[in-house]
C-alpha cells in the first residue's frame, strides 16, 4: 500500500476538517478542526494529509490526518495526531500512515525517539502501537498512556 504525506494547503485543510472517526472513537481523539487550530497556534506542529496512492495526490485520495511536533515542554518529538477517516479504517491505511510518519520523523536530525499518547480506555490503539514497536513509558498524562518508539540510527 502506498501512502503519501502532504503538508496542507487551504483545499486540503477544508477536506481534513470533513474527515471523522467512528462514533465510538470520538472520545479518543481531538477533532481535526481542533488539531488544525493547535497547529495554527504552534508553528512547531507539522500537520499532514494522509493520501492513498502515488503522487500527484488529489483530494479524493485523502484518507486521514497526522500531526507531529517537537514538544517545547519536554524536548521530545511527538506524534500529536494520527487519524484515519471511518470510511477507510481497517484497511491498513493507519499502519501504513504510522510507518510513513515515523520514517519522516526519523530523518529529522536529533530525533532519536518518537512519543505519543493513547487514552487509557483505547485498548485497540494501544495494542496497534505496541505491534509497531512502541512501548509504554510508565507515565500517564491527563489520563493518557505515554508510549515511546526508539528509532534505529545508522
């Protein structure tokens, strides 16, 4: 499966806001509108559209949204958001997107690990991240489990 990550233009931003997760996932992830607002307020955030297929990408290929940043509070690199629209879930897009985001972040100088957080009740997401090599740090922040992936550097 081919995934393309693309920095958002205005057309993509509108399409990102229209994406949604299933109703039973609403409590586990911020809305994309809230995430884009956060990115507007924090220039360190990198919001990305997740597109299926090869370049060039078109809006019809949009399947999800991701955002990462260097957190000013702790100096660590974080995946702040990773969401796949409910129409495209359980088809491998989330796994491919996570791998693409991690690969992109691993190319950043000084990024030796990637952090993310998962709502404690979201066992499905926690299991998914564990399968991809993330490990719990033992920390809980605002009722969310902190997970870390150490990046192999050559």
